[in-house]
């Protein structure tokens, strides 16, 4: 279960997207690619210009980073960091306030990965109205590409 800050609880946000995928790899394989945010643009086409504060290669507890996604520049900060199970960040950009969470659960076949995002703001509202399935499709692609990268070895 995702640990939502009250402000970002699904019933208090304009947009809620949930995606999940069973993966036949170990949780640490998923974790290592997920926290290596600087590499996201090389395998997740909906990301770009990822810069982690202090020049770090990986996300860490409390880390701040910048990136572009869905055409919007976001300035998130990691809020939850529990290797290899939980990663979450909140961020703001022009007209948007988001909370994105990842949950990696060990399973008999490897792991089950859930990603959810909640959003508020006028950009979130407009996008949900004009392109209702856009974020869900992109997040499913993110999960599928994450699996491909995890099967390829360590970053």
C-alpha cells in the first residue's frame, strides 16, 4: 500500500493514476535502475534533462532533482526512500503539484511493482480532461521498460 501524505491522498487530488506489473527479476534489480534517475532519459522516452542535486548519480533520501516529463519541468524532492521497497517524491512545476510513489513487493516469481501518481493544479486538470489516458499509458511503458533494463543487468 502506498503511504500518501494527506494532501496527496487519492480522494483529495484531481488526478490519480495506478499502474502495476509482475516482474520476474529480484527487487534490487528494479531498485537499482529506478534510483539511477540520470539514466531515465536513455530508456524512458517520457523523461528528459534529469539533474540530481550535488551531481549525484542516484536518488537518495531527501534528494532534490529536476527533470522534464509530459513536457513540464518539475523540481521534486524524495520523500520516501526504503531500499528496495519504497520510493516516492513530490514536486511542483508550472500549474502542477504531484506526488509519485513506487512500491516494489517481493513475490514468488520475483517482484510486483506498483507505481501511482496523484496530481493537482490547472495543468493536471486540463491534461486529465483533454488526454485522459496519457499518463496511465506512459507509466505502463515506464514499468515495461524498467523490466527490460532490470533484465539487462545492473546500471
